[in-house]
């Protein structure tokens, strides 16, 4: 840290360094040289440059200070390591189904809280577990497919834990494949007794998880560049303030007023919670005939008829007016029910495909518990419609028909819940930081407009303009 303090002292004016440099070095050698000393030296240098230097020198000094601060913060950012494994898989739709199980919310939550891993310990004090699971799934875990191989990677600040998580993901994928094989063999003998079950490709580990030796540094470079750019912008703003102090004060007043207005608006806006769940159409365990092939029905064919029925106006009206939910009471008092249904269907309720056989259901509402209850109700309706469709398919068939046995042993296409409806703990909207920043930006724009009008009125009132 002493070297960083000595580097920060170079930001002082040359005359100051020529007069007090030796004394400063002696004092630095005698002091502890902590983070507080670094902040004091850096702040004193910036203050002196602001009061005594010229504008370009001030901008360059603050840019250098920002770069130094960014470098210090970059060194404080924990290094991140990536561990990877390569596995060989069989059918693409089966591999996708097994990956969905491995990356499900319950699977990753168990892995995060596993005593031997204890992942994201700091984040778990500040954020809900469901948010951390989503970050792990979308940011830190990467799965790349190339032909019949999958590369599974995990990025984490601890190299050994990164390897352990990649090993756990790979082991869970192998266990899912073994469980599927056992289930397939048992149901084959029950549905097709006396026939030979065709072999299927196994999941195999081609390259075990590696222990990363070198960290990835992209985060540190980004932090350093942010410090450099931030220091340069601060220097240009300070230089403008020195050249036109009255204008700078007016801009500061307008910016502060806009910031205060943004804070007020951000706290007056109604909050919105989003509950979500994931359902999938599972791949058939067995084919319709012993010589056929088991492949999942296309998502559109299996889902769209049920989705149209669930999103119908009559069904949504019944859901809105259900006694245990009583959705949109204030909106229903002002607008017709048809408009309320349109808002729910077009704005708040989302059914989004995820991959080839899964889809996510989400609902946004000001009440977190009701948001979860609505998603649960939608899931229940999907499951009930799927059961009705399966029964209708075999209604007129004989008991010894293979399709009847397939349904009895649940060996055909099924609807499964991967992630149950979540109970949101943090509002998804409004983003109060963004609203506050927009308020400050709007205030600065008003301040700039005010300065432009004042300059124009002064020019029109001057004797030269007459």
C-alpha cells in the first residue's frame, strides 16, 4: 500500500513536491501506510489540483487519480477461475432433458448450500437464494454443445470450489442418465414383455474437471477502465466548474433537485413482484411400438392448445375473480373486466419457451404472495389439461392396447414441473436507482436549458444588440 500512496503523492503540484517531497517520504516510511492514508493523500492531491492547477492539468490529474483508484479496486476484486469438463452424450433431446434436471432450481440450491461447498456465502446474506440460483445458472455455469459432446464450465473465485462444482454437475448428469436407464429398462419389461430393449448411448466423461491454474482477468480490466473514464469525466466537470463557477452552482442545484424528485417518485411508484416457474414436456421413456423411437413431441404441438385454453378470456376472468385471489380490485373498479383481462394477458402473465421442451411461466403483481398463487394456479391448470388429454387419447382403446400400458406406466410424453412457483422477496420494479439517476439527469438538462435561456436574455439585453 505504501507504493500506492507514493504514487498518489505524484498528483500533487510540482512546487509542492519540490518543497515537501522529502518530508512526505520520511513521514510515509514512519507511518503504517493504510487504506485511510491512501485516501487522505489522494483527496489532498485532488483538492490542491482543483484549487491551483489549470483546467487541462486538472482533467489529466483526475483521470490519473481515477486510473489509480480503478487499479486499486481492480486488485481488490477477487480473482475468478474456470473449471471445465467434457462429456459425451446420446440423443440431443434426452441430453437437454437431463441438463434441465441438473440445472433446475432445486438442484442448484442444494449444491449452493452443500456443507462441503458453501457457495456464495457473502451474497446469501444480501440476496434471496432464488436470485443467487438464477445468477449461478445464467452467469457462472456455461454449457456448450458440439456434436455429441458437452463442455460444462463453472466460474468462481475459488479454483478448488470451481473444480468441485464442475465435478458435482458432471456427477449429477451421470446419475440422471443412470436413473433414466433404470426407469427405461423397468418400464420396457412391463409394457413390452418378452422383447429385447435396444441399446442406447451412455453419458461418458471424456475430460474430467480440471483445476484452473490461471485466473480470468476480464473483470479487473473493466474496473480499471471504469476508474479511468470516471476520473476523466470528473476532471472535465471540475474544470468547467472552475471556469464558470456560477453556472456550475446552478447545474448542481438543478441536479440535486432532480435527484430529490427522482427519489420521491421512486418511492411513490407501486412495487411489482414477479413469481416464476418452469415446466417441461418430458421425452417419452418408451416408443409407441417396440421397433419405434422415443422422441419428444414438438413443444408447439403439445403446449399451444393448452396455452390457448388457459389464456382464454373466460379462464382468466374466472382466475381474476376467484375469491382466494381477487386480482386487480382497484383496476376493476375503474375499468371493464375485458380491459383488466387484456392487461393480465398482454402485460403481466408470460409463458415463454426455454429450449425445445421446457417453458417458463411468470406473473407480475404488486402482491408477492398472490403472484406466487397465480403461477401455481396456472401450473395446476396445465397439469390437469395434460391429464385430460392423455385420458382422452386412450378412452376408446382396449385395456391390453400398448398405448394404455404406456399411460399406465407413465412411459409416454408427460408434463413435469422442474421449478415450482417461486415466492419473490425483492421487488422487480421499480428500479429506484435508475429512477433516481434519470431524475438527476433530467435536472441537469433543465439546468442546461436555464443557462442557455439566461445567456440568450443577457445577449438580447446588452447594448451591442440594440
